[in-house]
C-alpha cells in the first residue's frame, strides 16, 4: 500500500508549488501517523515542515550533523565539476541553514572548486544573474576548455591519435576523468 503526499514547497524563485511524493512501507505508516496528528482541515503541509519532521524521524541527528560537516568541508579535489556538483547537491540537504539563499549556495560551491576553475568561477559569481545551475554549467565549460587546452599542449610533444574530421581523441570527446569536451552535461 502507498499514499501520495501533497506538500507545498518553495521553489528556487521563491514561489510556491505543489509537489506529490509517493510513500511506501514504513514511510507510509509513519506519514499516516504524522498526518493524523495534524489538525483537521489544516492546509497542506509546507515542504520544510514535512522534510524536517521526516528527517528527524528517519535520520539520526548524529548522521545529519556528520553530513552537514561533510558539506561544509566539501572540495572538488580530483573529481570532475559534475561529480563535485552531484556530491554538493547530495550533501546540501543536510546543511540548509548554511546556504539559505541562491547567492550563498553559489559562494559555497565556488569555494570548493579546484584551482583549475576557481578563479574564473569566482569572477563569474559576481554576475548578478548567476544562479547555482548557471554556475555549475559555467564551471563545467571552464574545466572542459582548460582540460582540452592542456591535452592539446601535451599532444604537441607526442603523437596524438586522430579521430573524425582530424579532431583529437575521437571527434572532440575525451575520456579524461570520465568527462566530456563536448557540450556540458545536463544538471539537476
């Protein structure tokens, strides 16, 4: 048995929309108890209310604190920008108070970027319309461009395999760190 949960949540543009989530098993049983504890005729639950209560019930505070610390100290290191973004997004839900605004989220993301892209990303973050998604795409593009330049410079000293249309590495795609020299990957 499952139940669809309707909650109101604030979107990135500070609007409110309705979201449906399907709960199963233990989560469904917990939700029924939680829902029964709410007053009759009360408006749909706000996302933050549901999420906080759900996290409090299913994730021990010690684990949440450890994830928040991981988020606070996250660095790109040897990961690609995309891998760093995925880790950043996964951990950010445990540290909502650290990044309460889009600007704070962008600053935290830029802070953890590798030396390869941090300078350009820092300058781009000053742009007033730079949001998190644009920053991820910008950082990916910068990383891809710089890695391509590095490989091309190194390739001038060595013989390079040639792909279609005379492009190195099979038509402009690189297997370096699992990344792509082509268009940026889509992001969540």
